[in-house]
């Protein structure tokens, strides 16, 4: 299946290789060479995936991710982001995770490594759209481990960050709900959708997404119901993480 993919990479040889590989796979590809151009292109067109170099001029990859995820609070969209980095460390992974990056490929990458990650993200995107909530995994540890290049320590650190941040976000969401602040509910639900999807808690991500939409409409009765469901889902995910760790 052909997808629309944006490639943001300032190194021309690397960008050319990525573009050609994706075109060979049948995808429709646009490419840009800096962060400003990346954000401008995303404003004008809708893409199924972004391949993003973290070290770019004008606005670096971290700034691009932050802009995209903030903008999505108002658009309701969510584009998967594959980060490309020359130095893959736990610190970089943690920073991207907190901002909303989805997966990583380290330079120099092989054809199979790049296309494998892209296929995973596109497949996951389609799966999450097609499956009923009950069919989505509570916590796909193996999938998350694979997404983060098999680095168990990085995944352990991400899970620890997720546990702390999701509790804090849920508390803030509950307070917003009690005040009748649906904008606040929507913002916290959006972040919970992003961070739960990143660690492989896909059922929780689904319900957070539904809550975000309900708060935007708004639908007070559905918001109340989904807040209760999401709260229970978070506890189930935390329990599963404790069992694995």
C-alpha cells in the first residue's frame, strides 16, 4: 500500500538514499532539508509518516517534534515520527519520548533497518485504526523493545518515565474534569495518547484519543465515561509494567 511520507534530512546524500528507498517501495515521498521547511510542508499537506533527522538547521528535530505535537492538540491528527540520529543514547530516547517521537534509526543505517522501522510504524498506524479496542494490546513490551532497537535498559527507563508522567497527567486531567475545563481535559488526553502509544500501551492510547475527541466536541456524558475508563486502563498498564520489570 502506498503511503505519503515526508523526509526531513539536511544531509543530501542521506536524504537521497532514503527518498529512493521509499519510492522503490511504492510510497509517495516529499523531502525537505531543514526544520522550518518541514513544519511549513506539514501545514500544507497531510502525511502518513515523518522521517525526521534530529540534527537539522533552523529548527532541530526536537523542536520539530514539539511543534508538531503542540499543533496536533488543535487539529486532532497524529503523525508517526521516525527519528534519525547519529548517536543513539538513552538520554536522546528519553527526550524524544517525552516530546512525542515514536521510533529511532541510528546512522549509518541499513536498508532493512530503515524500511523495517517504517513498515512497523505504518502497520501499527493501520492496526490501531482498524482494530476494536478489546483487540488492542494492553502493553506490547516485545513490540516496544523492537522499536527501541532491543535496548532493554532504554525501554526500562521509558517505562519508569511513563509511569511517573502518566500518573501526573491523569491527576491533572481529573482536576480539569472536576472544574469542567474540557480544554484542559483534551490537552492532557492528547499527551496521554502520545506517551502510551510510544511505549506500546495501545488500548490506553485508543481510549485517550477517544477522550480527546469527546472533550473537543464537546460531549460531557462521554467525557465522564471515558475518564473513568482511561483511569482504569492506566492502572492496568502500570500493573503490567510492574509484572514485566
